[in-house]
């Protein structure tokens, strides 16, 4: 049973130099927001501390649930693999996109092509949903990112992807795998408004309710959160992590991430999800008080 780390919303700093032509669109709002506020909140030294903590915790696999970039710039895409490599080789690091990674429509060759080794499923395909089996755990990567108008940060899965998700969940469930669904936007109701939410979340919840999953991991909210969604044999635990780069000096809580272990005991399979949180005074991560354990029916 591999152990997993779940990190999200890296918003890697600093922002690369931009031309006016590159930001003469929705990006101008993000550019202004970055320089007025976000660059003070998303800090490179926090990501450095995260890398040190991950090296100590030594998970078998790292899941990154999106928002690696800030403005979805080609330069941000091109440099991200250097950062992924600090987490581990592509076979041990799985990445999906967030809304900031699709800020405006961009050519594939300038964006996702750079991330193929980290995005692709075991079959080499990058079209979502992707499937990576790591021992008894099946990681299913769902892409909710799409370019949106200014002031929007919403997401969508779409019918075709939802149908393939349904088939993958059924296939991996029949194989007895521990199914972990990765997506950027939270799929549960009531945590985010329409402007920033997953527009077809009911469709995703219907698939999960019918086929089941053992765990859902998401980002987007920049705060740690837990929820449950109905599954065919019981509730499905849903965990959202905080931003991995937040210094915690503004309104946003400090950086936080999850460690997931799957164990077998007399009661059956159990998932344990624990939190690690950044402490700016020590410039280091430590246990988060919101540790929780979520049992599930195998
Ligand atoms: Fe984000």
C-alpha cells in the first residue's frame, strides 16, 4: 500500500516577466492581484520548506491537484517541471490542472506538453480522466480547468469525461483497487458560489454515488476542508488541502497538505488522512491539529 502526499495550489513564485501583449486580456486582473496581494501570500520559502518536509515524510507518491501556475503563462508551464522534479520523478508525482493553469486559452505545445510525464496515465494518454495504478491504489486524475471570463474561476468536467470517469471507477472497483479521485474544484455542494464553483458538480456527484470511490482529494479553496459525499456502500471522504505556498501572513491560512495512508486491520481497509501545516515562526511544517481518520468500506 503506497503512502500518498496531497499538495495543491502551489501558485509558484515569482511571476516570470510578462509583456503587455501577454496580459492584455483576463490576465491583467491576475497580474494586478499578484503584485498587490498574492505575491506577499504565496512564498517561495514556504515551498522550500514543503520540499524539506516531504523529503522527511517520504511518501511513496505525491499528488498535485492544480493551480501550479498563477496566470497560465507559457514561461510558468515551462519552468514547472523543474519544480515537479524536486518532488520526485514523474512516476512518483501525479499532476492535474487547476483554473489558474487554464487562465486563458493557450496552445497545447506551449503549456500541457511540458507536463506530459507528470500528467499522463499508465497508458501514456494525457486526455483526462487519467489512470495511474500504484500498488493497490488507483489514482484517477480529473481535469476541471477551462478558460473563463474575467472574475470567474469556475470549472467543468463535461459529459464525455464524466462518462469515462464512471467507467474507470467501475473498472478499478471491480479490480478491488483503492480508488482515489483527484480534481481541482471541490465537488461537494455548499462550499463555493457559482462564480468559482464546479458547474457540473451534480454530474460528478451522481457518478460517485453510483460507482463509488474510496477518497476524493481537491484544492481550489486555499483552506483545509473535509466533507463526505454519498457512495453506493457508504459515505465517500472528501479532503481539500490549503495552498501549499501560503505563508499565512494575510487572510489566507498557512500552507497545509495531507498525508494519506491505507492500512489493513481486523476491521478491513482503513484510510488515514493527516494534515501537515506550515509554521512561519519555525519556517517549517509540523502536524496539523485537524488530523482526522476516515474509515471506508472496502
Ligand atoms: Fe488556487
